[in-house]
C-alpha cells in the first residue's frame, strides 16, 4: 500500500524540466559556456559574440518583459537593472560581463519557480490521501458515490483494507485502524461502536459501518491541506522585505548611472567618455559578486550534506538551518522506528503459546511476538483454526487448546495487575489466554532509534534548548520516551495542535517528522526535516530537507554545517561589498580605467566563489560533526525551557 502511494506521488510530481524558466536558464548557460570556450580558443569575434548574444536572448527575454511590465506600473526592479547593465556592457564591448549577469539572474529565477512548484505539488499530494469515492448505505442499499456528495449523518461502509472516506463514528462492527498518518499512533488502533475514525486512515481486517460526523471539506485531512497552504503563503510574504530592498537599489543605481552620464556632458565632456564612465560604474556596481558571495557557500554545503545523507532542497533552507533556535521532534517513525518489540522477559511457555497463535498474523504486535520467540530460540508449535478478531486480537488452536492473544479491554473481565503496570510505563499490554483462562501478559514497546539520546543531547548543547517531543501518542508512552531522552513532551496532539505548539514557543523552530500528521507543523515551522525511508510521500514533499538513511545523527551535523556556511557567506559579503565600494568610489571621484574596473569586479567574484567552494570538501562535513558535539551557540528563547548549563 505504501509503495503504491509513493508511486502515485511520484507521478503527481512534475519534473523541474517542465518549467519554461528552467529550460531557458539551461539554454542561456549552455550558450554562455560555448561563448567562453570560443573566446578562449581564439575563434573569430563574430562567432563568440553571437553565442553571448544568444545567451542574452535566452536568459534575458523573460526578465526584460517582466521588467518592462513593472516599469509600466511605475516600479523598478533588479531584473530590469541587470538587463540595462548587460546591454550597457555589450555597448562598450564587455559582452562577457553582461552574459554572466544574464546567466546568474536566469538561474535564480528558475530556482524560485522550482520552489513554488514543489509547494503546489505538496498540497496536491495531500489531497490524494482520502479516497475519491465512498460506499454510502441508505435503507440497506449500498451505493458508490463521490466523497464530495457525503453529508453529515450519512451512513458509510468501510470494508477490510479500504481507506476511510470521511470523518465518522463507528455504529457497527470492530476493526484495527491504522491512524498513524493522522494521530501519530505507532500501532493500529482497535475501534469499536462509538469510536471516531478519520478520513484517509486505513481499515484493518474488520468491516465497519459508520456515520459521517463532518462534511468532507472539513475533515482532518482537508484541514491539513488548508494549514499547509496557509503556512506556505505566510512564508512567501517574507519576500516583501527583499522586494523593498530591490526597489530602492534599482532607483539608486539608475539615478547614479544617469547622473554619471549626463552631468559630465553638461560640463563639456565628450559622449564616449561619459558613456564609458557610466557603463564602468554600472559594471563595477553590479551585484554579481554579491550574488556569488551567497550561492557558492550554500550550494557547496548542500552538495556536501547530500553526499553524507542529508538532502537540503534549496539555498534558502540552508540559510534557515543556520538560524535554528529550537528543535521539535515527532515520536513514532522519527525518534522511534515504529516497530514494536517485546519488553522484559515473559515466561517462555507464555511467549511460545502467543507466538504459535500469532505466527499467521500480519499485525505489528503479532510479528513482534513471533520475533521475540525466535530470538529466544523457543519452539513454535503449529497452529490451526487461526482467526483474526478485529479490534480484539487473534485466536488459534495450538496443541488442541484454544489460545487467544487479545487486548486487555477485550477480556470481558478485570485484567491482571501486571497490565496496569505496563500501561503506566507507556507500554502496550496483550493478554494470553488458554481455553479462556489467563496464562500471562506480554508487554511491547516501540523501538527507540539507535543514537537518539546522543542526538537529543547534541541538539540541546548546540541550540541551548531542550528539544521538544510533539506526538499524537498517549501521554504515558510519550512521557517515558521524554524522560529517557531528556526532552520536553507534548502528547495526544492532532495536527492542528502540533502547529499551535510550534508557534507558541519559538520563531525559529526546526521540526523533524515522518508522517502526514506532521506536515502542517513542518510547513508552519522555520524549517523542517523529514525521515527519508519511513517518511510518507506528502511529508517528503512538504519538508525542507530529508535525512536519506533516517540517520538522526546527521541532523545536528547539518545544523553545524549550515552555520559554517553562513559564516562564509558573511565573509564573502564583506569581501564583495568592499571591492564594490572601493571601485565605485574610485570611479566616482577619480578615473577608473575600464580594464582595471573589470579586473577588480571579476577578481572579487573569483575570490568569493573559491572561498565558498571550500565547503565542497568532505573535511567540511567532518568538522561539522565535531562542532555539533561542542558547546551551545545560541540561547533559548523565552517560553521554551531553560538554557543548558
């Protein structure tokens, strides 16, 4: 089932190559490289000029159209400014500089379009969770109808193995329902008459008749879609600040360039010298070096992280990872594996009987019991007459005796005292009966991922705040795990409550999760990381980064690498800004020869690019690993626990 969902999700995802901006940017880059090779190899000037002008056309026509459209609305932007700089450079023979600017801005626009496409596909994938059709029962007649036609009070039938079509209350039948995608429960939940089931959850072996309690447009899954969309829109508004800076920069640059061109003419300068000085100013003041000051370190860090098992989706994400102040984890499938194991040492005879009855079961608890029996090399007797008891457990004949492995609630009589002890410790208890008599109790517990405690400690040190556990699981199980790992705990949370918990504590929260129920909190967070192997398709789409091998130890290392990349970016910006300031002042108050201006501009570009590329080395990752085990770098925000001592 999970595999089929991933295949559907993969089909829904649209290739980045399908975007026009990506294809035009790739074409501009190819023409730029061709022109550079031809120029270096000594080809006729007409040939490599043609290649560069083709780069202008391929990478610049969209920016030119957008810039002219903005100009028609009395707004200036950097796109139009860079086109003017590129054309001015070509006008005085510096076509290489103009083509380089064109390539940089075409690539940036393509990356922005890819990020927007990912957000749209993420929301679309969420809609695929709930089935499109439902079986409605009216006066005993079953009719298959679109889910959108269901209304509150309608009666629906959910057959074994089907997904629940709407939020509803069970009125007939019993079953085990896998609700991990909505509530975060690690194991299928036994549901009986009167229990609530959620749209998009997977029914087990029993048939259920249920009454719709919410309109499909208001189901939990629908609310998840709405929350993801709202969170994505909120993030997009942060670009308003960048647009204001862009507008002011454009106005200043255009005004300064025009002044440098017209003022000398008014004082008798010749046209060529005035134009040359203005275009020199446009070249040396162009933000090419500033752009390269940022991208090479971040892209190098992304490549290095990818080689070591962390896929970071964009440079913006890498920047956000560098400013994380607190970390929140999901429980099941993130800090734990989602695979239960037997705890303690139940009597060998009891475990062997339970394994014999469960050997044909596909339930996670049954598989855990059989695995425990194999680990202890216990003989597992053959069983006959196996029956799955929906919502209760299993039953089978073992050696002529009826053996049942059932939940304590299904006993029909008070459970043994050991059941309460197990459940208070956060474990799941099952009772083994033989011919109706209690033979023993077996406790099971979700498996904590290897190294989880060290990772939590590392993150506590690096952020100065104890990580937060956000889970839909029961309070006892969550409290036990929180005590074991040293975390603050918020338990029994639905997706909307996880969003509220994230927003209530800190602005720059990293959310780590794997299930659909984590998607809203991940979208609302400052930045998010998904578990690559166990994560749902929707979570992988929504997350900003992915741990490919589900290795938690890569998370603090990725944060440390991002912080180092940020330091390199700051150093590069200082270098680039210093070069630009010196060259601009030189051109404004003295005479800056064009070759020297181009050399200074390109020299600063090369310096910052090479400085950023240092993060491509594996040594950068190993240094990040060591740094992640060092002292705290940031302090805990108010309301999110005490700083580490």
